[in-house]
C-alpha cells in the first residue's frame, strides 16, 4: 500500500475512535442526569412530607393552646361569677364572644402563616433542585468539553507521534537493510578473496607436493640404480664366528637354529639352539677353556603366542665377553631342561618362569611358585591369561 492510503486509513480509524468516545460520553451524561433527577424527586417527596408534618404539628399545638386558654378563662369567669352573678353572665357572654373571635383570628392568622410558610418552603426545594441540575449540567458539559479537548490534543499528539514513529522505524529499517547489504558484500568479497587465497595456497601445496614426489621418485630411482650401501660389519662378528667354530668342532650335526649379532642390544652375539641340545650346549659354554662363561647374569621366559622362549645371558670374566643363548619350545606343553646344576644362579629365575609362564624345567632341584601361591589358577604372563578371581 502507498503511504497516502496508509495515512487515510489511520485518519479514518482515528475519527471512528473519536466518534465512539463521544457517544460513550453522551451516554454517561444522560445516565448522570437521570440519576440526578431521581435524587431530586426523592428529595422533593421528603421535603413535602416533612413540611406537611410540621403544619400538622403546628395546628395541633395551636388548638391545644386555645383549649388551655379557654379553660383558664372559664375558670376565672366562674370564680368572678360567684361574686357578681348578673354581671358575670353578661361578661361571660362577652368574654366567650371575644375569646371565640380571638381564637378564630388566631386560627386564621396561624393558617395564613402556615400557608405562607408552605408557599415559601415549597418553591425553595424546587428552586434548589433546578439550580443543582443546572450546575450539574454545566459541570458535566465543562468536563465533557475538557475531555474532548484533551482527547483531541492527545489524538493529534498520538497521530504526530505515530507518524514520527513510522518515519523512525522506516529509517531504521532502511539503515539495517543497508548495513546487511554492506555486510553481505564484505562477506562475499572476503569469501572470494579467502577462496582465491585458499585456492592459491592449495595450488602451491599441490605443486610443492608434486615437486617433492618427483624428487623422491628421482632419489628412489637413483638409489635403485645405485648399489645398496654395504652394512658395516659388527665388531662382535669375529667373536660370534669363533663361537660357531667351537660348536661345529664338538657337534657333528647341526644343533643350531639361528645365529646373529643383536645390534639392538649392544651387538651381543646371539645363538639359537635346538631344544634337545640346549643343556649340552650350555654345559659346553661353561666348561670349554676358550669360552669359559662362568657367570649367568640373566634368565627369563617370553610368550610369543605361537611358542615359548627362554633367554639366557652369559658372561666370561676371563675373556671379558658376552653371549646370549636362546631356546624355543611348544606353547601348549612348554618343557625344557634345567641348567641350575650348571649355574646355580638359574634356580630362582627358572622358578619365576614356571610361576608366571608355566614352563616346566626338568631336573630342577626345587621347582615351585615363588611369587604366587601354589593354589593360584593360571600364569599371569601368558597372553591368554584370564584371572580366576575377578576381583584381582
């Protein structure tokens, strides 16, 4: 809708509201006048009743006074009559006539006075009521005019304020729309710039990655074409070779599964012996004059899920050399010869391996649990161990 149409609608609505308010005022004034008329009628009836009662009281009082005066005069005349009877009769007649005349005159005077008072009292309430009605009507008219003027002024003020509010709201809405449009433009520009920057960064990263991949491909190709770098021999390799030569001299058959230098553990020479030759090889490493490993520094077992293994670390103080001896066994029935008779220091480590892994050491002098009780179910270092007591 146009602004002119909106203003017309507003004016029509304001005129309708004013007409409705004026009707309400006229209805209120009519109700007030009717209430005033009813009150004035009640007051008139009350005044008429009171005025009639006062007239009756005055008449009764005048009659009582006249009777009292007549009785007093009669008594006085009777007393005088005893003295002068002939004159008394005449005087009595005269006095009676005079008293009757006086009484009639007094009654007439009282009646006139009462009528005059009645005529005076009757118009006064009517006059007061008329005055009160006129005053009330004047006050009502003045109040209605004042209210009408106040409402008209309020209507003009509200119209002007409403127009001002509409103008303000329109200006605020336009400003908000402009700010939102500017923010959108900025966001679009920022997104476009950010997208372009991101695209540039992504392209640069891709280019770098491609260059790095090309360089790596070139290096790998160069490495493939080149000969592999030779592994530097371990300084302990001659010692391991000497150990192996001694073993070959004493055993015709091949009793070893593997032999290598453990570069992850200080290049310790490591020999893996077959299960049935474990004890005899350990005895050879202890008694041979060229080996002479008189000290057992470590013995422990390991569960590799597919097999069990015993690791023994030996040291020769005479030659200042070390060797690691390993033996593998079946996981379902792990059993191996005890070397506690060769190195007494293997006694407790073998008991520990029995306690925690369940490895049986044959010919052990006293194989028992040293950490858990004999009634303990299972072996905690096994990979498939499930505690029998859930609370533990």
